[in-house]
């Protein structure tokens, strides 16, 4: 099992939500304020993993009273760091074969930027962005406008400080009533499903789709994987999605349901992984350390369903390490592995 190699380098699983919280929050954490890059700018110019990107965001939506939340309307500091880490050459998910050119990944709470998808999609077969419908217009625009910058290989490897500028008008997104797809301007990047054979790293045909998914009202079904043979995901990722305790149970329940799609696909004899003993879906959650009470509640709830590991500093990019005020955890559904055998 490829997953075993990853779990061995991750080390000892989280044993106690209380101890995990104390250890992380006992550090001298830097002030990140709320964690926005620039909440007033309508356009951000970022260099992430050597790629120069222009990201449009909506301060107007952020400051509105929209029901259901507005935090996805702007870019958060952790997002480019998480994207850089996921796509780094020595990322353990890739070096241990958990992710590869044939993988399908789903992101929860993607927000408007599409940053993680833009950087990761060229290395995998497909990437599904999900969030509430109000982010659809801008995430589609950001993916379309920046896909050319994410393929082929980057000319630079260092990350330079982000620059932001304000534009003359605020082009904020409007609610979408139907599922919408964000894809490349390339004629080879078509809407729809993907084959698990994929086209691999650096491919301009790596597909990115957006579909609305509300953790509280929507059901996680195989349809999220598209209309092709795949009925499940190799990884579910989330970046800075938990801000209050009310979000915790819907978020974790959605993570569980999405990861169980792999279990169901294998068990029912459907999809490309049917009857193959496919690797379990992994859940990767990155977040800023803000409120110890919220973090402890999330850790306790997540650990009820998932064997949970904190990614150690030696496996992270510098901007995500212990003294950064950010943390990354990896979870694997308890029902999918025998922990004693795996590690």
C-alpha cells in the first residue's frame, strides 16, 4: 500500500485534541491579523512556486451581509503557501505515490482564487473545485485568466512577496443557479469527465471544474467526480475553511462522505477502482491557528472519524512550519486502514 510509506514519514498520529491544541498554541505565534493578503484590493499579483498570477477578488462581497458567509470572496495568506507545498517536488503525497498523474482531487471551500487548482492540476488528471455558488464567476475568471501561466514548467523556483493593486471597479461574483465549469482556454481542455489514465504532469489538458457544494445542504455523491468512469477521489483538500464551531460538524461530515466514495466505489464494483483494492482517499486540511477553542473542537471532531497526523516541519515549505502560525493535518478514514499494520 502506497499510503503506508506516507504514514511512516508522518510519524505518530495525533493522540489527543487537547494536547495537540496546547502544543501548537503554546508557541510564540506571529500576528496574521484575520489572515487576508489584502482585503481591500480587487486584484492581487502573486508569484507562487515560480508562477506569476493575477487573481481577482471582491472586497465588496467580503464586507456584505450575504447570508451563508463571505470569507471566500478574497485570498487568504495560507492559500499560496499551501499551493506551493502541494506542488513542491518533494511533497510527500507525490514522493510516496499517494498522488500521481492519474489522480483526481477535490477541494472544499475553494473560494474565488483557484490557486491550488491552478498549481496542482498540471500534475494530476483532474481537479474539482467546490464552494458556495457566489464564488463561481470569479473562480472561473481566475482559472481562465491564469491557466497559461501554470503550464508548462516554471521559469522561476523562488516565491517572491505578493504585490497587490486596486482596480477601478469591483467585479464581484453573482450567485450561480447551475453547476458551472472552469476550464482552460486551451482547445484541448474540455468540459466534462476525465479518464484515470490522465495526461500527467505538465499537461495542458489537465481539467479543472467548479461545482457548487454546500456542506450543510448538499450531498456528496459520485457525480462530483464527473461523468466519466471515476466515482471517487484520491484526495480531498481544504485550506483555511474553519472559522467558528458551527462549521465544524458540517465540514467534517462532508470530508467523511467524500472519502467514503472511494470505499463505496471499491465495494460496489463500480468505477475505475472497483475491485482493485484501491488506496484510501486522504484528507488534507491546512489552516491558520486563530482560536484554540475552535481548533480543539475541530481536532476532536476530525479525529473521531479520521486517523490524524500533523505534517512535520521537515516535510513542509518554510512558510507553513511550526513558527508560521499555520498547520497542516492529514487524515485517513478509520474504517479504511488498520493503523497497526499501516505504520
